[in-house]
C-alpha cells in the first residue's frame, strides 16, 4: 500500500493551537471517525491542533454493563481502569485515520498528557495539567489526539471524570495551552431544552458561564458542568458546534454576553435521581456533619437538614458509580449508629434555568401550577437565582419538560 505524503499546508507549529473535542456520537462508527479525521486534517494545515476524543458511540455504557454483570457494584478502581479504555480505543483509531489522510498524528492518554486529578474514582476533578508532552509533539509537527474523560491521580491511579467528562478534558487542555476550545457533538449548540424532548426548542447563541453551568448541573448533557466551571475559572470561551460542518450554528459560552431580561431561558432535566433520606430525629450536629461529609465525598446535591434528619439528591445518570455511592452511604450511616437510610429511586429533576429567578416568585408559582394542572406530583422544590428545580416521578419527566418549556420559555419570546 502507498504511504500518503504528509501535507502540513502552511502550518506554523509556534502558532496558538486550537483544541477540538469530538464526542461519542461524532465518532460512533468508522465512517464518522473518518469524517472527523478529514476535518481535523484540514484544520491542521493552518494551525496546531489538539483533538480530545470520547469513546465511540455507546462504548462506555456497554463496558459499564459488562462490569456490572460480573459484580454490582464493581470495584471503583477497576471500573475507572476499564472505562478509560473506551477513549484509548477511539484515540488510537482516530490517529490511524488521520495518518490515512496524509497528516502525522499521535495519540496520548490523559496520564501521558499530564492531566493530574484528585482521587475520587468515577468523578475525579482535575487539579493540574502539565502539558509538556503535548507541546513537544506539537513542535514535532504532530496533530495530538488525547483520550478524553481521564487523568491520573496523585496516587498514580487512572481516574475518570464522570459521565460526559471529555468536555472537561478539552477545557483543561485549552486552559493549559492558551487555546480556544471547540466542542463538537450531534447538536449545533445549547438549546432552550433537549431537542430530543422538545423538537421546537431553540438554540441560544450566547450564554454566560453561570447559566451554562446551571444548565449542565440540571442535566443538559450537551456540556459537562465541570467543563463550564473550569472555563469560567480560566476565562476560556467555549464554542459548542455540530460535528457535521454543513450544520453551521453555534453557542458561545463566555463572560458578559448580551444581557438578558430576568426569566426562564431553558428547561433541563436529569432522568435518574435517587432521593436519599437519613431519618434521625434530634441527632442534630451528628447528622449535619455526616451529610455535609457525604455531600462532599459522594456527590449529593440539594442537601437539606431538619430536626428529623437530612436529605439530598444523587444523580445516577451523571455518576458512573452511583450504586457504590449508595452502598457507601448506608455503611457510613450505620457506622455512626444511624441505621435508617431511605433511598427513593425512579425520580427525576426538572429544572427551569434562567436569570434573576429569586426576584420572580411569580415564575415559581406558575411552574407549580403548570405541573399541578397536569397532575404531576412534586416531591421537592429547590430554588436559587438561576434554577427552579422540581423533583417529580421519573415517568413524567418528558411531559413536564414539554409543558414547562411551552408555557415558561416560549411565552417570553427569548
Ligand atoms: P457527545 O457524545 O458529543 O459528548 P452528548 O450526548 O454528551 O454528546 O451531548 C449532546 C446531546 O445533548 C444532544 O444529542 C442532546 O440530545 C443533549 N442535550 C440535552 N440538553 C440539551 C440542550 N439544552 N441543548 C442541546 N442539546 C442538549
Ligand atoms: N465516554 C464517556 C461517557 O460516555 C465520556 C464522554 O463521552 O465525555 O460518559
Ligand atoms: Mg457529552
């Protein structure tokens, strides 16, 4: 077979690089992977390119299911090691496809790229990026392909960053390289609701970091929440685009976009929530300490403490090791002599995300009445300046998203 000639065009290897991240759907099969290779190869003719890639298609789901067949929950360390292989597979295949396009590429794991994390298996946070190897490879004229969603902990274990975490790898690398961050997926930006749930949802052209983060935390998986937080800390603009170059729209996430009126900008939802309650009347500081510790270590959100105990919500869709978290919670509670832990599954959280919501009690009242009219039970309500969140039965999630979108988002003409 004839080896293709290397065509670097007019690339200046000292120019500012760009980070392009392609998610699982963009590389779901070899045809799509080749299309990404072609696009990256063209871009690399004008500037250095670092590509962050996710596991192909549903690979991550499939390998989690395999592990669970063997043991449920699987040991967290081994699960992280296994999960990291999905991205390794994709990165090497993409590098090979780029070679086939006549460019030089090299694939690197998160650990080889100096992505250092803390030691929380399944939901590690990036502490530092030491991009020396990437800089060396750029200087050597390579397109660098990085396996997303993974790093290495200070204990030298392979870690993963939580579901959807390749976005965070991309932002972290962009920050370390002083690069722009472009996130490509199967949708051309952030919409006023998941277009799969609400076909008439509209693209939001510009978002500030706080709104984007509130949306991601509420379950809009188009961007990973940690990625947006990191982008804000490091003042990195994120461009969310479609991986098909024929689809031209985008959402830019940056500081101070065009100011918006107060109100609901978008509806997001998290389909798989466990509502956790520790029943411990009059145990005061003990429950408080335990819940705060659990919230930090295990990822519980919307913590509430009252004289009867404490409660919080765990997102099973955003965390790969939610089952293990729940067992750890049971174990920690009984260690402290608090045996009554109740876990309610089959809950969803539907959130209205916007600006100035703390001044708009009318919107909270309207949302409650909209859900009430549809006979959707609301188990809990949590609100702050950017989010009105409703815990409801998981089976009613799509309907709740649709009616809240049609009555609260569309009516404002935003
Ligand atoms: P990737 O695999 O490229 O990381 P994801 O599946 O993580 O892509 O994210 C893209 C998906 O996010 C879209 O297919 C869409 O269904 C979903 N999504 C959820 N909420 C939103 C939203 N508000 N705007 C756009 N897409 C959304
Ligand atoms: N492959 C991982 C997941 O499916 C990470 C990512 O796609 O960003 O969650
Ligand atoms: Mg994603």
